[in-house]
């Protein structure tokens, strides 16, 4: 079969995000701005990117398929570094109760119950529940997605969730999936003591998770969930089995989670709404990425916010992530998350774009979040008058089209 001709994409502006620059105060010029831009794609990868005249001159007389996105701004495909899409069950009643000032009636164990039931038919669970979510994420520009387990909380269920991630990791119609084993998410109904559950995870579940494709391990280190001491035991066992580490830290209360995580040398600390000035210094100095989740802060009306400006001013790197989950952040759109990043943390448009591309990719140690020759052709064409509007216009889908693994997927804009 003859190979398809290369694809030439033209755009008003491209922001490559391929230049090394500190995130604090970064500009689009610092990140790599190309006006009257063109991208040449061969197969799944970028063969050339630069000013239109230069790229077209390099093509010469070769036949190409042409795509005109001349009124759009092209940016790298978004990287969502914290998401929980593998769940069943509707937690809208919890939202309604919170709006009335009442206790949420369902909670996480309701999601565990519904997810365990859905996993009795894994193919149906994926096709009818999970896949539509992942496709919606891709349509809004997310081309790489950190995908957590954690709503089964026993060996067969967590293994089944990891198998689903492995099976669909590189599907063309969904983001590339990065598997994170979140065994220490909450106490399941079978256990009354945190230590006993961690013993079970260490003895039985972690070895299985490593064998079934987990790349990262994560834990919810928070008062009322897992203590720093038990989280450390769990994470050290995960590291022994070859998993990289990231941690939910000090989201709703201070519990010295970030201090413990920094000592362990994790790749990322997530949430961090209640961390101390000393934590900020340790995180920034050790090159650990902070994964902030502003949509969660807005959804829960949390009184404290991650000290993003302090982290940036110390030379730290901050990713912006959806935290997509049924109970505390039913938001799958990183365009909206970028708005919350600017609104709640005072980030500039360029800093926010850095947060959903370069910083997020670095937190996952994946080759994504930048447009350069040889990289996978993953990018988003946004209907923006200028890159400065990124994270300002919000509430719909500004993605005219999404290029994923070299295939152009027109998106339905609603902005």
C-alpha cells in the first residue's frame, strides 16, 4: 500500500514551547513564537516547523496534503498531569448537597462500589463510560493524559483498570495514556485500619500493578486518608518495584505530606494548597514539579490555594491539571483549567500554556508538550485572535482541530 502524502498545516501563529526557559514571567517569544507558521507532518511525526515560506521552500515540488488553519493559533497538544477518568457512578447529589451546606451523601466509597460493579464487564465499562470521556478530552485538546486507578481498591479491580490503560494506551481516538497506580486512595470497606490496608497493598497489589503496566504510583496523603508514615512505606515499596512516584499533598489540610514527598525525591507533588514556605523552598530547589488543580479549588470553594506565584518566583515549575473525577472536579477541559489557573493563581497566558504543556510533560517524564522536528505530531489549533487570549476566553471549546499522532481530528467548537 502506498504511503500517504505528507501533510502541510498552515496557521496564523505557532507557539512551539520547545525552548528552555524559566516558567516565571515567560513570554510567548521565550517559548518559541512563529508567525505565519507552517508544520509539515510525515506519518505520526513533525518533519518541519517554522515560518511558512521556509517550510514550503523545503518541500519543493513534493506532493502534500494541505490544511489551512490560517486564522488559528497552534500550540502543543495539552498534557493533563492529574486525572481520574476510570470511574462509574454519578456523584451529582454530592454537589447538590454541598450547595445547600449539607454533607455529601455519597462520597468516594459510592464510586468504588459502582466502579467495582462496572468492572464485571470491562469491555462495556470502557466502551460506554470511559471511552466517551477520553474522546471528549481529546476533542478539547488533551493529547497526553495521566490516568489514575484508585476506584477499585482491591487487587482484581486495580489490575483490571491497569489492563484497560495498557490496552488503550495508544489508541488513535483518545489521548496517550500514562498509567498511575493510585492504590492508596482511600480505605476500602474491607479494611478498618490504614496500616493493614497498606500491608495488603505492599504484599499483594503493588507487585501486580508493576506487572500490569503501571508507570507511576500515587497516594492521597492527607489527614483522614493516608499519613506521611504509611504513605512513605507504600511509596518506597512501589519504588522497589520500579514505579516512579508522585503524591497528592496537603490538599485540604496541612499534614506534612509535601515535606515527606520532597525527602523521597518524587517527580511531582499535586494540589499543595496548604503547604508551608519551607515546603515551597524544598520543592523548588529539588526540581520537583508542582501539579496544581485550580478547578478543584473552585468546585469545592477551598479557602486556601496552592502558592503558585511563590513557587514560580523561587524558580519552580507548576503544571495545571484537571483532577477530573466525579466528586471534587468534574472538569475534563484544560482550556477551562487554564482560565482558573490565571484567575486563581495570577498566571499569565504564557505561564498557563507552559503549565499545560512543558511543565506537565516534565512531571510525567514524557516526550510531549513541545513542537519540534521528530516529535509526535500532537497539537491544538485554537480559535484565538492572539496567544494572549489563552486562558481568558473560556466556557466552550476553542479547538478548531486537534492533531493527534499525525491524524487531524476536526473538533466541534462552542466558544
